[in-house]
DNA sequence: TTAAAATGTTAGACTAATCTAATAAAATAA
DNA sequence: TTATTTTATTAGATTAGTCTAACATTTTAA
């Protein structure tokens, strides 16, 4: 395991990896809130440690070792979030910042015990899958609510960001993981949706529906 | 709140403070496992921040502000230890290292919730008192087992160190906080004690009895 | 297809926390 | 009370992580 800073770089690279796995220095710098040269020197260091592959003027990509490290941190983060909600009774909108700190705790016992107490959960409070100890992720086939056709009835299974302002809004609109909803109408002008949840109509903007996953 | 390093200095200075509150640089260096000049420069920095009072060639002493900071860290450490034992089911000999990390978590919500779930406890698993949010410590009048006369019956209320080898030994000897014991005989040669606990004789060395507190 | 814009790199400096080596002051013991 | 030992200080170097300014390469668009 590396330093706290190194862990945060690995985690951010993982989070920004798309199809190809390639991540640009600019995106990484924005995500980590540091300047470009800082990312540059840190990336070189991580390359020496074989956490990433790097060639000048190309993007950066995690190695298998780096991916495993990322998944280990993500496992700790998501277990912590679920633990904070289920066992400690905190709200899903307030646990992210605490989990951000707990994910760096070095103690397999601590997290394995959480896992046990939560009865080996598959997903965190935002519906994101929890990797197992070997870094395996439960496969997730899911679609954004913004892609679902009018008239369909679907179940909300995940949110794609866990930032407080977004979660606060969902709380206000009374949208939660596990809810079953029906798409009533899509407004062509701005892409907003009118949905029906247990008889009540709720209006959601496109910015919101793009970040809600359903099955 | 300062950096992790600063928090550890404050905590160590508090732990080493005796009657006068004065702590020597040498003791501090040994406790923190750094060299003397390191302590010297760090102490100057803490003095600028008004956490300690310092004059060249004199010892160092916490200010009221420093004491409050120390007690806030100790509160978090002890709540975490008790939480790990009572709620998460870990052994009292394995929680210290985890609490050592959790004590630096910045989240009043997290620790206040622990406090609630534990029903506002007065002491941690080692019998050490837990400061309240204002940094007030429940008064403790207690005496080392090594000071108790032969024939007396006393209750074990605390241990003065929470390092694994010591707690492992207590587990083996089946000595726990809350046990009631009777001092049978003190061996004059080495100060070891023969004590009686629910009919069984247990021999404890002076190194052990000095670290057990009773009332 | 070349000029402009975007992206990445290098050089050099800064802060926090640490170290070693040399020196100074205080405490202790001969 | 002086010499020795212990304790504290200063000076200067090192590493991790960050910065700004200047430069280089790649991509995009005119």
C-alpha cells in the first residue's frame, strides 16, 4: 500500500477510466484539484511502482496491480458507506465524506467485520456494487433512467454520483434506491421526465435522470 | 485541527504529562520514535500555534488550547475502541491499532453517533475514562494493584497501557475489567502477587500489577 | 496543411517532516 | 567546583507533494 496521496491518485484514475482505460492528465488534475505538473510527477512515481503504465504524451492507464489496489480502496469505501447507514443510522447523503476518510484505514479485520455484520452485501447505499476481497466486482447491467421509454415501469438500482447536493435533492423528491416507478411523459423541450411513484407524480430534470440507474 | 503529525505530538505530550505538566524533549522523541532535532523543530511550530508553551532548554507544556485538542483526540480514540469492541465484536487486544487511525477522522457526526449507540459510556474497554465533548474527564480515583495490601479484596477498573502483548497476557491469565479479586500473598523477593479470583489462584508479576488499577 | 488551441513536460522553488553532525547548556558526579 | 554526562539546539541535507513559468508536442480547425 502506498501513501494517502498515492491511494487517491489510483482511485481517481480508476474512476475516470472509460472503455479504453486511458485517462488524460488534464482530467486527473481537475479531479484531484492539483495542477498539471503535479500530476505529471506523481504519475511517473506510480509508473515506477508498476501501478500504472505511462509513456510521454500518452494518457495513463492502470496495470492489473493498480486496478486491484483501486478496487481494494473502493471496497473499503462502499462497505464503510453501507455500514454508516445501516449500522450507525446516518443518512445516505452524509456518509460520503466520512467514507472518504475510512477508506484509507489499514485493517482487514475492521472491514471484514463490517462485511460480516452487513451480511456480505452486494451494493452500497447508492446502489454501487461492492468488490469482494479478491477485487471482483458483481457484474452490473443497468441503464440510465434518461434512456427509458415512456410508459415503462422500472426499479431504481443506483445513482452515479454520491455528492450531497444531488442526494439532498433526491431526498426532497422522495426518490430512493429500490423504488419502483413508471415513466409517464418525457418533455421534448428539456428532456425532463414526469414519473409516477405510488400514485404521486414527480418531475425530474434530465440532469437528474441521467444520473439515476434502473433495471 | 492540525495535521496528523501535529495531532500525534499533542497526544503524546498529553500522555507524558505528569504532575507538573512538563514533558522533556527526550521522552517525547522516544515516544514518537523520532530524533531529538525533529521534536525540537516541531515543538517550535506548535508553540507558534499556541498549543504549547516553550522556552529554550526548558521542558514543554500544553496550553489550555492544547489540552482541549488532546482530550478531543483521546475522546475519539476511546469511543472508537469501545465501539469496535461492543458494536463490532472485536477483541480488546486488537482494537488499539484501529482506534489509532480512527482518532484522526474529522467528523463530529461519526463520533457523536458512536456515543449515542454506546449509550454515552464513561470508560473505554481498558477502563480509561472517556472525555465529554467539552473535554471534561470523569474524575478517577484509583490505585495500582501493586500498592494494595495483602488480604484486601478489590475490583479491577482499568489498565494503564493498551498494548497487545500486555492484553494478550491478561487474556491468558483470565483477568478482565470488572473482575473482583483478593490479594493472597505478596512475594517479597520480586514483588509478584498471588491473587484469588473465583476460587482460582493466579500469579501476577510486579510488571503486571503496576499496570492494573483497582478500587 | 499549416496556424491556433489544447495538452503534456521540464526546470526550479517551496513547505512539512524528517535526518545526521556539530555545538551549547544544564544536570550530575567525582 | 570542575569534569563528565545528559539534554537541548543549530545548521544543513533529504524526501514527498505541491506550485509557477517556460517550453514542447499533439490535436483541431481555418
